[in-house]
C-alpha cells in the first residue's frame, strides 16, 4: 500500500509539472493577461508590463516559479480567474462536486445495465439473447457521445417532452447526461463481464455448486460473479477515468455546470489559472480512482498483493 501510494504521489507531482507548463506553451503572455485583468481590460504600457513581471517574479527561473505556484495551491491560493475575478478554488470547487454527482449517476446506470446483461449473456452463450445483447453493447461502444447526446435530446426532450433539454437544479436535469455516459460505458463493461463470467463458469467449483442442487441464479450471482470481480473492478476504474473524458462533451451539450464544461470555457477564454488547476484536479481524481481500485483489488483477492 505504501509503495502504491508513493507511486501515486510521484505521478501527481509529474502531473503538476505538466499542468504548470501549460502557462508557458499556450499562446499569449500570461503576465500580460493577468495585468490586463487587474487593470479592468486596459492594455498596459511596456514599462508597466516589465515592472509588473519583475514584481510578480515572472522573470525568475522556471523552477522557482513552479515551486511558488505549487505552494500557492497547497496553501489554497492558486490564483484568480481571468474571466470571473474569483479565486480559482472557488471557481472549481462546485464544478468538481457537480461532475462527481454526474459520474456517480453514470456509474449507477452503467452497472445496473451491464451486470445483468453480461451475466445472463454468459449463462446463455450462443443464444439469441447473447447475440442481441452483445450487438447492443458494440453499438453503445461505437456511437460517439456528441451524436448520442443530440439524439437523446431530440427523442426525450423535443419529441416526447419528458425531460428538459439542458440545465441544472432539478433531478430531471441529470437524467439525460447520466444515460448518455452510463449506457455508452455499459457496453464495454457488459462485454467484459460476459468474458470473465464465461471463464469462471468452466471451473470445477461451479460444477460442484450445480451438483449440490443450487439454483442457476444463485450459482451465477453468488459464485460466478464474485469470482470474476477482480478484472471487472479494474475495468471499472479505467471506465471512471474515461468518464471524465466524456463529461467534457456531455456537460457542454447539456449545459451541466461541471469541471468538463469549465475546462472548455477556460480554454476558449484563455483563462490560464483555471485551466491549469482543472487539468491538475482531473488528473488527481484519475490517480486517486486507480489507487482506490488497486487497494480494492488487493482486498478482494489477497493473492495478487505481491504483483501490485
């Protein structure tokens, strides 16, 4: 556990370096943009800009600037948004919470669909249900989120009028984005669960369970599925990270005020302080999820602790 924690911290430091480097590789002068924001939109004179750079340490070595920026983040003062004028943490805090709510709802949708579909498809290998469910799974994997989102809006909002097109504030606003992300990831998860359960069904302890007279549902969900959980949990960790890729598109289409939409807004608005912290936060969440998955896998199957 300590080794995995150390690896995660080292990766987080590398991610912070990459995030800080965005300030130097993005077009435009970061110091000039910051000064323009402080002056209320006025273009500063060259001598004023040069004096501001010297006062704020923009002429210092890059390593010193990075340590100062990292120290500000650790102290809760990573900077001020160019667009809103608010602190970056205040700008991102609520957005992260909204994205985590959407991700949790999407994971719920994905598991509710993928687990029974994958297990039953494995139990009915080669049947019409197996072929149909795997066809739907492949379609869910292949359809792009932006096209799928527009189709869902047309059907459930414009044609049927059951759900709002976009927005935030009522539970109905989360239904469509959660369905889009959840059903698109459910296809991969269902196919993987089917493969894992098929492998487990060929083992001796399953035949022993059948010979004891246990019902098929108890064998599938009480014996086969728990023993297929280790690779499934690992895949779910990767899927959660993939969801943060999908929310960038889905949150923008459905106007969901999450970190994905904020990331898009900060890119178009050249809001470097917000952009830097968005990248760092999304990466930190991805690292934390993978660390949690590794620890959970060790708890499920102690035999693999040495391999991690």
